[in-house]
C-alpha cells in the first residue's frame, strides 16, 4: 500500500470514528432527557401519593400513580433501546454486571459471566444463562 493510500485509509477511518462519536453523543443526549423525564414523573407520582396520604385517602392517588408508572416504564424501555443502540455502534455488548465488553467476548473479564448465543444481555431482561 502506498503512502497516499495509507493516508486516505486513515482519513476515512477518522471520519467513520467522528461520525460514530457524533451518533453516540446524540443518543446519550436522548437518554439523559428521558432520564430527567423519569425523575420528573417519579416526583409527580410521589407528590400525588403524599397528598392523598395527607387527605387520608391513599386510593385517591392510584390513578395518577398508575399513569406516571406506566410512562416511567415506557421511558425506561426507550432508554434501554437507546443504550443498546450505543453498544452496537461501539461494537460492544453489556454484561449483566454492567461491564461493556467487545461484541466477540465469550466471558466477562470482570465477573466471569459466560455469554451464550449472539444476543447481548440487557439490564432488566434477566441476562442469565438459560441453564
Ligand atoms: Zn460481567
């Protein structure tokens, strides 16, 4: 490979890396806005429960708490989806212990978890061996 080919190749690699970094940053921004929304909804549900408790009728908060909880679960699912998109952009997978590992890793270098099959484990989806 000529010197100029090498320069061209590393420029293309740098551009690809910059594009990936940009995409990851965008996804992280989306994650943090959803996490803020989760916190806001937790506060609303908590406030509704407290108000109802003060009024001596916890049942009065049930509808608000249920509605906020449903939105929180949907947002948390969305966060998981965005996180797994980041992992696949970085060509990594997530161990149930929280470590980020190369996509091809068979074992976790931190906890020793053994990966079976191709799908990466997501937090909250068990992530355990089927055995
Ligand atoms: Zn692990």
